C-alpha cells in the first residue's frame, strides 16, 4: 500500500523537513541550526546502540509493573459514569493488591491527564484513598495525547537524577465526563496563523494531512481495516488479558474492552459518512479515526539495584524519550520526526526495533507516517491501535508501554519504540527494552 507519491524514509530526518513540514525560511533555519546537536543532549555519556542498550547496569531505570484498565467507549461504555478519581482509586488498589507493593515505599507519583477539572486535587485524593501515605507527593502533567508518556518520563528523570528511587506513573482520561474544551485565545494571538491552527479541532488537522499529502479515503479505510481486524483477533484470543488489570468499581469487575467492533470489513468502512464534511476532502469517518474513550494505565519504575534488592520483578528498562514540534496544521505527521530523533538519540536503527506502537489518532496521519517511515506493518501495532481500541488522551502514552512490553514478551523480542502525535502540533517517542520472557 502506498499513499500518493510519498518519498521513502531516509535516516537524515532533519533535512526532510523541507519536503514534509511547510515552514517559513526563518523557522527552517532555526530548526536545522539547533536540531543536530540537540539529538544527543543528555545522552552524551550514556551507552548508545543496540548492544549497549541491552546491557544491564545497577542504575538503570526499570519497569516493574505496567498494566492498563479495560477501555470503554465514551458516553456509551462501561466507564461512562466513572470520574477519573474513582478510576484511579480502583487502579491503585488493584495494583497494590497484585504487586504487594507497600504504598509507603513510593517516593513520588505523576499522573498524566488532559481535561478533568482540578486534576491534581482529584489525583491526590484518589492516591490517599487508595492507601498511599500523605507523605508521598504527587504531580500532574498535561501534554495532551502523550500525557501518559510524559508522566513516565517525569518519574524516570527523577530516578535518573537521584532524587527518588521508586515512583509511579499514571495516565488517565474520562472523555465521557471531561470532553475536550474549545480552546479560547485572544484576538491578538489568533491573528497569528500558527497560533490559530494549533487551537483547531483535531479532525480538521486530519483533513489537512489527507488533503495536503494525498492520503485517499480508500487508503485510510485500508489501514483502518488492519487495526480493526488485528484488535478483533487479539481480543478473541485473550491477548489483551495479559496487559489488562481487572479493576472493581461499584461492585463490578471491569476486565474486557468494550470498544472493539467485530466484523468490520472494507465494504462496511467505505459506507460510513464523513464526520467532518466541511473540511478538506472530507475523508475522515468514525471507522478510520481513533475512538473517544475512557481508561487508565499505570507503570511502576525504580532502579535495577533497588528492584533486585527488594525482589521486584523486572519487566523492562526505560531507555529514553523525546518530544518535538511540527506545524500545528499537520499535527498528525509528528511521528515522522519523533521516531528518527529517538533512534538517533539512542544509536538505534529502525531495524533494531522489534515492535513499534504508533498511536492511530486518524488513519490519514497514521498511513502517512507508516509510508514515510517505511516500517513493515508486521512490526507496527500488531494487535491493533487506537482506531480499533480507542484513544483516552491522557491514558494512551502509558497504555502503549503496557501494550508494547506485553507484545515483546510474547515474541521473546527486545526493543519497543512508542510514538504519538500530539494536539497543537507536537509528537513524542520513547524506547523501552523487554527483560521478561515467556
């Protein structure tokens, strides 16, 4: 499958900005002038390359637990009446019961979430109610679609800095109860074209990508079908049970996604009407875009030395993460830049990576990214992605880690790369190593 006349992926990603992102000459000169030295900043003294990354060192940041709740369709699903504090409370309790971790040993908690009001207050309340002592601090972060990854990064960086040795990262969202608010900016700000674009609905950016880069409706539906088909198969085989932690909420145990639509075909996708008929070529539908949903995910991180001392199971190793910016109008293309950047930071090639989890915000941008990166689809979202599973904004970045590490275990494989586009025109990517085997 090819998308229009897209050029093949090249390793020298910086200079492909000329072909992919439409920026003025001033911004381009600024971008190319600082991008190369920044690629390895913070990793200059770190080991780079596949063999070095696979080495085990006492001060490695390791993942000892990575799970997610079952996900739910917004407004119609099993979590539609469950606010984020109740969902986090249930997730914390289930995690402590499963891991036998003493909450008093936690040194910091970071929660990634986008739209609930007073997120720090409700997160802190949920933590306290779940038995995390008052002495344990908590913070919240919002980097929109990568908030869950940002929470992991924040805890990992605190461990690397020696400020803590054990922390918990969470990603959570109730898009039912806390839908995306319409961003409001003052007139003077909105007169700037980029500022105007970065506050537009994400559906508009999907149509801009499809129109500008020639991603047809047929191609979008083909990629969407892959996601739906893989997710249905994985669900029927019980594969997702390996990454889902059952949670009890209001006397009911929730353990199975209610978002997966069985029996999706190319014909059924082709019959769906565009959901944004007034924008671009109107090719985005409810079948080829990520679902709006609810859910939460959690990761426990510590040092290898402490994990071994305390007898904690080591699932994987956090290696690095990165974030970049792109033109807001073409928000969805960001993985085309974030993935090469994280690979160069870590001294890896795309061939070194065994599994990629790339968020499917829209089939338009996902198809474009796959084609530009020239990564085999067999390595990408092997069990489907957000088009089939849904995309609770704050959850996804942490969910992809739980999903990817579980898949590496099944494959007896080593390296995971996760990536996602981010609202307002950004992208993120990360590298993890599997250390648990079947």
